[in-house]
C-alpha cells in the first residue's frame, strides 16, 4: 500500500474542526503495574489547529509523554479517537501507523536518539531514504538545507559524539523535519540541555512556528512553554486547564 492510501479510506468517527491537524476525543490509557493499574490518561480531549504551537505541561506521571506517544502511533489507546491530518489513526495496524508517521509526524526526543555511527548529514538523510518518497540526491539536498537553517552546515561530516548538547538537539530537530512533517512532536526537548543549549532550541522552535510549523511540545519549564500559543495543563490524566502564555508567571529554567 502506498502513502496515498492513507487518504480517504475510512470515515471519521468524530467531528473535527476544519482547520485541525490533530483532534483527540475521550482518550484513555491504563498501564498494568505490580501494585495497581496506572491510569495515565482518563478521557482527554484536545484540538490543535494547523500552524499552532501548543505546550503540554503537568507534574510527572500526569500523562504528558503518554499523550505524545499515542498521537505518534507509538502506543495504542484503550479508548478514544485520534485524528491526524484528517485521518483517524486509532485501530490501525503497525504498517499503516509507520506510513502515517513517515508522512505526517516528526518526533524530537529528550535524549536525541541519534545514530552515533553516522555523520550529521547521514542522520538527517536517513528518514527520507527510509520513507522512499524521494530519491537519495533530493534527500541529501534537503538535509543540507536543514543543517544550514539550523546552524549546522559546518558540522555535516561530524558524528554526534563530537557535538555539544545543543547542537545534537538541533540535529535531532533537523532529522525530525526531514520528511516535512505535518505535525512536529517534541518530548522535553530542552530537558537534557544546559541553559545556553536550551535557549538555542527554544529560539529554533519559535522560528519554526513563525514559518508555519505545527508543534506540540511536552515540557516542565514555564520559560520554554512561554514561546507557545497555548499551554495545556494535565493533571491525573485529565486536562486541568488551558492557558495563554501570558498567564504563566513562574520560571523554573530548562
């Protein structure tokens, strides 16, 4: 099945706003634990419009990373509906979800998840080559453009181990953008960085947002979240409230 088969092959089970890149309804996820089940999500609803920058905050264990993993199709919900770019992804098989990720999702992890045996350029080229959507020459051209955009043009031949933390995270962001994703997901992208590296990455996300990239970012930092348009606060697996950045007063650093 080709990527084109992702479109139009199923009716949506919920009404989604016409401009929504992401729609989540009634999302529930429980994990089995030794002492008692952990109810990570207990009925989350969320809409994210095209071009919007949304931060997700909350205490440890509130369901932030679980939400991102479900949206990315890396985990399976117990109940609820997830619609990404007009396609319902709940109930799909692994092959379909892998194609969906290649087409629509870019993921930035806290600890980079780069391939140490490859150069910076090779790390960015790989997702496009794996997707099979473009030829290698075109993938390399886009990778060089991304490295230049992210201030890493002179590091294209270097391996990740010789880069600073901020440089490695910028490289991870370049890799996540390789397939021109509809939705960029970032899980604590400044969590493993020092203050300088954190500011570099925060400024980069602001630039990407200004260029129209849709972003959902999990963070524990009010300072990082201040660059977004909306801040969704989770607590005990539910949306507790939604704020505009100006309503956040505390700063806890990166």
